[in-house]
């Protein structure tokens, strides 16, 4: 797999920082005005900040948040509670909590950026089957492209992603993606647990 350039990594970090600033600005919003007119000290409307929370829930962590975490977040009504929830969400996943970096979070956003750059066509890459698998499990250990065949594979281009190890499965595991429209939009054909 190709690595991201330093420019792309900086863009990802900037995106993460921007979301963090939006969340921080949410916590500072104290005006009693209506949600439609309230503006935080940073000049950002609460509507825009609410969108940042929705994006975090429905896009950024869509594939990794548990149903319990999603339900808990959805019940929150105050921005400081939401901020705590987001912080705790990432803290629970931090493999080295004694350091200032959260390698899990950084890797997660790197995978989203990679999926968007390499798998997006009609929809953003993170929404595609390949994007979801890449975000959840990382790059496959091997990829085998099978071009169109006359009879054996119904004439559709196929990609086989092989993982030497995959959580929830013993041993190696192959995932089959098929491009039904011959347009580069591959969907997952291999059944997965909890998909």
C-alpha cells in the first residue's frame, strides 16, 4: 500500500484540529439566545457546531462506534457532556494513554483520508464497502485483481483482499469485492459477522 505524503498527513491533522476546535467552541457557548441565533465566542454559530457533532457521529466514527456508545451520545443534550463523551470515546481506544498522542485516533483519521482518496466514486470513499473494511481493519496483506472472465465470475471485475489475521476470524481471511457496473465501484460479496 502507498503511504500518505506529508502534505496529506498535515491536511488530516488540520481536519482533526478543526473538529476539536469546533467541539471546544461548543463547550464555550453560554448565551441564552435561541439555537438559531446563538453564536459562540469564536464566532461560530451553534448550528454549525451541531453539524460538527453530527459529522463526528455519522461520518467520522460511524464504522467504529458501538451501538451503546451511539445511543449514549444521542441522549446527551449539553455540549459539555458531548465533549466529555468524545474525549472518553478516544481515550478508551488509546493504546498508549500516558502519551500526548492517541495513535488509534491518528490512524483512524489516516484511514478515512486514504479511503476517501482511493475508493470514492459516486459517494465518498469512507461510505463504500472497501472504505469501511479499510477503516475497520486497515490495509489488506495482499490484493489480487481478477479481470473480467467470460463465464467463471459472471463477467465482472473482482478484487480479493487477503488478511493474514482478522478480528473475529481464525487464520487468514479473504474478502471478495465485485464491480457490477464496471465503473470502479466495488461492493463486498463476502458475508461478514455483524455486517
